């Protein structure tokens, strides 16, 4: 595993992914939270937990079909939100870089879960890297995680299964491939791209710079 330049600046990298009951971070809920903690020696921890629903909460049928996560699974194996929030706080403490594929989505849900059931201040001062933004700069549409897996020749090694642990492991592999392809990932820290036609979905993250993003491999977003 590479990432040497990252460890000149950070003590650890935490790549994360969520599965949720829908797309509205103010109304819907995280039902699975997964993370891979990478330290200078390699992967230090993998975390994958189902998360209990709020009173009256439910998982729509289409989400159950997409993820394979049922309400019975949540009842039998879900951890309380407060416990997951504490675990996240432990993982990202100190000088940590937080990464995700479509990080704005996952971080929006994470912030609101922490706001209700934990301490959102644990995110304060943490640098963030969105690997979807990097991929949009390097490849034309489509930009799904499955597209990146195929483009980097990772099919058969990792999968985009719509289960958080599979998807975060795939994100680690995609990031490694991106770093081998071009040594500029640190330039994207705290820089998120968005489709100018649709704008930023939801509330912007205060510590992040947002820029409209087209596809021009000769003109990366950070220039």
C-alpha cells in the first residue's frame, strides 16, 4: 500500500461509506456505517456496523432490495447510534484525513447523525478528500464507483455491491489506482466538485471549497 506523501501530513486516513434509508440527509438515516483506517504500516482497522433506526423509522422496500439490509437485520444486529458516533470519534481523532467516494453525501449524513446522537464537533478541523471529484477530473461520464472500478481494471478484485463495507474497500483500491496514475491527490483536499447544471445538493460543508466541475483532463479542478 502506498500513500507515503499523505503520511508526511497526516497520522491516518479514514475512508468511509454509508448506506442510508434515502437521499435526504435531514430526514433519512444511516443504516450501515463502514470505514477503513489506514496508517503508515497499512490497513490498521476495518469497521462495519449496522445502525439502529430512530423510533418510527423504517427502511423503504427499494432500499432493502438495493442493499439487502432488512429491518430485521437492524433489529437483530444494529448498534445504537450513540455507540456508532463514539466509535467514529475514536477513529478520526487527532490528525486524520477523512476520505470517501462522493464525500459530500456521506459527510452530510454523518454530520446530522452526530448532531442528533453524538458530537458534530469531532469533524471540526478535519481535512476531507472526495475521490469522486478526482475521478470526474480524470474520466468522462459515467462517474459511479462501479465505473471507477472498471476503468482501473479492478473488476474481480473489489465490488460496488451497495453494502458499505464492500464499497469502502473498493474505494481504497480505487484510491491506490488513482495515486499510481497521477501524483496529485493532495491537491484535492477540501476541494469538492459539483455539476453546474444541478448545483450543490444540500447544505455546503463549511471547511470545503466547492467548484463547478466539467471534464477537461488538461485543466484539473485545483488549477
